[in-house]
């Protein structure tokens, strides 16, 4: 998109020199007084207004520039451990009793995607706690959350062999591998993935109670093929927590780290400046750490309500030979264009692993500000 500067307008007057100079001096003086008065009124009305936003501000290393915000570049992979806010009902199944096939959960009105919050008034912390209550065989009053609605239902488990069951597949956690897109200007907070973590069965974004980033080691890659997405192979190297996850939503996951990340600083590219053409991604695909690879941005959509705003094609011969293109675990890889952060990889095309979707970096930046911004940064203490 072509950008044009506002025109600077110049005026000239003819007349006797002395009169003109005196008139001009008086006008300048009056303008200066008006400017000071307006500035004083503005400062009194908005005493806390600053030039830099909270998420993009740091001590001398990350202030807002004239053309955008400055962050620290990601590209490193990490492990994700996440626990749901309640036990999620991943699916329903029939169980076989002496009287035939039944599903007590379905009969009670429970649906896949519901979250079980409490049983007989006591909070349900995990799968085991819910299973223990149901195993007693007595009717159970379950408190459920479905979307924004909270309701109660009564479930009577049925005897299947020697065990009582309700006919629910339940899950209380998720784990995986992702890539950091960028860190906050002070290196203590991060944005990653570019999309939310969903339950593998319901496909709904997991309502997170708590979570943490964790150290992992990459031990290989399953190469992406047409019709079969590839993936990074890795494993958790310890039970150590690197920080805290604070948000899981459609634009990614956001959290803090215990130790500030020392990374290269880059500017966040404005959506209007992202364009079709050459770019780079920063990815970790082996034990060598983040590296840059060539890509092409093939399409740009700036619809703020859509997280699939970019179409990206990998052109780097080395990356294509090693991974086949985009693989699972590369979600969140920073996309650089014109020396600035344009976006993040989010999805791979199943039928063409060299191509995938991306989200604009500004969208993730704004979400980060909503999580961390405003007022004193207790999260960075």
C-alpha cells in the first residue's frame, strides 16, 4: 500500500517589510502562548499518558518507535503443560450392562465439550477425583459449565462388569510443543503459537486453569508429506517450570518466564506494511537452536477477526529437504519481512506441507497488551 505524507503547506505575504515582520512576530507570540496553554490543559487532563505502551516498553531497549513497537524475537521451542479449568468431557460412549447398552451421562443431558466443575458440591480437580466419585455407584450431582452457562445435572452411574461408569471420556490436561513468536521488551513475558490450544476431541479451545512452559529437547522430525502433516519430535527434559501460562485464546498462548530472555530486538510491522513477497521465518527444527529460513508471503488479509491472515510458502531448499515445509511444533515461528516482525506461522496445509497460514504480529501484540498492559507491571517484577 502506498503511503503518502501529509502535505506541508507554505504561505507567503507581500507588503512593506517592517510591517510584515512586526505582524509576523505578534502572530508567532500569540501562537506560542496558545500552544503552551493547550499543552498545560492536556497534561492536566491526561497526566499518565506516555509515548510507549506497557507491553512494548523496557529500560532503554524497547520503546515505541515512530513506525511501531519493539519486542524481542522468538523462534525457540518449548514444552507446554496445561491443566483445564474443570474436567472436560471429551466424548460420550455407551457402556454395556446386564440390561443392555446405556449412557448415563447422555441421559443426564451431558454433552461433549462440557466442563465438570464440581461433584456433590465439592470442586473436581482432575480426572481421578471425578472417577473416584462415580465409582461409588450412587447418584451424583454434577455442576457443569457449557460456554458461559453453569448448570447442575444428576447422574446415576451404571454397573459395567465390576465397575460403575457414567459413559464419559474425560480429560484434565494437555501437553505439546510450540514456538515462541516474541518476548516482551524486557524479556519477561512471551507470546507463542499464534493459535489456541484445543482439546483434541472437541476441537474447542481448552479453558485453562493453570499451565507452564517447560524445557524440551528436539530429537528429530517426522517429515511432512502430502496428506500427512509432519511434526517435531521432542521430549520434556525435566519437571522444571520455565514460568507461568496466563492465557490460552484464539490468537495464541501468553505467559511469563522466570528468567528474562536475551534476544535480538525487532520492530513489530504494522498490518498495512505487510505485503506479498519475500520473507523469512525463524524456526528451531533441531538441536542447533533458532535459524532463519526463506519463505514467500503469498496472500495478506487484514481482517482483524480472522487469525488466518497470511498465506506463507516455504521456499528454503534446506528446510524443504529436512522437514518438507511446515510441521507441527512450528506454530508460532516468527515471520520477518523488511527487517521487522510481520507475523507468526499457525497452520500447515495438509495437502501441501510447503504452505500454511499465519497471523499478523500486531494482532498478537495487541492481545499481549490486553494481558500484561496497563498500570504497574507486577507481572514483570
